[in-house]
């Protein structure tokens, strides 16, 4: 499986660099790939990075909420890592500004991979002969540290690229790349459905996201605004956004956990729509199972609450229009990623040998 991933997603990325202008050194990315799939980096040796970011699920997860060591259910859905090199912030609340910072947090979080601290992680990795040799070659000065482990994993994650969907061929001039239904869906996406106001389309490699944070009211039906506000006051007394993000009592506060600004209460990052057909369930809490469910949610204008984003209004789409919109979203599926998903075996939680 590793070789297939390399062939499909890494090959042209090593020397040419990515759209962010970064060169991904081959040796570092290859080491990061091995670390990414290694369950020995978790406390009980049952969870790897790939457990929640599974190639068989387009580097996302089929679980509504991420599940860590000891089958601990998290509080948020695991987003895809595809095209993460082009992101400006990470996690649903944007609390990490680099992929290296993002890679560190699951390793040491008790709800995810559960290593107690950096010393325990470094000791575990240092005890493996394969890694002793690899780190000496890739990081001759620093060796095995939390920073170099995260650096290697981030290098692999930067190599995961999706940019060969029917939509891409259409924008390059192949007008037959989309069906008539998908073209109508694209026009709805840019027009009546107002999707592009947040899932923006750019002239370069469009990620279909404005990279901003919006309150869509996804949890308002289950949690009153008053309850959210009360929890916000409790959260102000604590400073660890990563810890609060994994706490069901506070997770729905979203971006507020990072900024502590009232305007960010219940706001979450706009996800990329690349390969969205393959990355369900959807929303930060994994509460919507299908793309049609998502479109219907937006068609009703989200769920009302005092901090609802001003862009969230009823769209009055017909059933036919909603299905056309979903059909267009399927045109954002990369051919290479689809082949990878179809040929990959889902990750398991069997203990590493």
C-alpha cells in the first residue's frame, strides 16, 4: 500500500515542489510515511496517524468522531489531510498554524495516540533500530526528537495532493469533462446556492475554501446558545485549547477556544471540498451522513442562533437543484485519489507486532 501511495501522490511532488512553493525532500517524506502508518507511536500500539486519516477514506475517517487509544471517542470528526500543504491553519478551530505543530498534538494527546510526554515518545522511537538508522540519515544533527518526528510526518502530509478531478479538466478547457447536470450544479454552486461565498473557487489549484471560520449552527439544534455562552465563560478560565477541543463539554465552542472572541462562538473552519464525495460523514461533529444531507442543511439556512453567520440564509433550492449540486460535488473527486481509495484496505486497530 505504501508504494501505491508513493506512486500516486508523491512522485511528482518530490522534485517539483507543491503549489505553496515548498520542496518536499524525498528521504524525509519517506521516513514520515513510515511514521504515519506506525502504531508503535501510540501508547497502546493500536493507533497510528493513518487510523484516523485512512487512505481507504481519502485520508479522512469513516467514523463520525475520531477514535483514539482504548477506543476513546473524540469530540470532532477527522478531516482529510489531502492538500494540507496549502492550508494556513489546522484543526477545525485553527489552533495550529503549521503542519509540524498539527502533527505533534495527536501524538501526545491522551484521547488520541496517548504518549505521556516527549521523553516517552522519543524513547519508544529510539528503541527501534530501523528508526535509529533513518533518523541518523535524515536528521544527522538533531536525531530523534519530538520536533524531527513531527517534521518528517509533516513532510509526508505535504506530499498528499489532489488536483486531477473532472472539474480541473473542465477548467483547463475540456468542456466534456463535466456532464450537463454537473455544469448546472456548478452554476448553482456559484449562484443561487451561494456555496462559493465560503467554498471559494480560485484560478490556481482551488481548494474550495475561504480558510475562514463560520457559525453554521450545526449544533444549535442540540445545544442552546445560552448553554454555549455559559460554557464559554467556563472556558475563559482555562488556557489549553487543544485539551478543551477534545472535551465534549467545550468542543462545540469552536474557534472561540482559540481566540476567546464572542464573534467566534460556535464557528468552525470551512473545509476543502476536494474529494468531498469520499470523506463523509460531514461537519465538525460528523452529524450529517451524506452530501445531500449537507445540501439540505444549508438549504434551510443552517440552525438559527444569535451568532449564526450572516451568509447563512434559506436558499429555496428545489429537490432537483439540490441533486444537481451534489452531482457537481462529485466532479471534485480526483481520479488518483479514487483509485487509491478503491485499492486500499481500511486501517485496523490490531496491536502492532
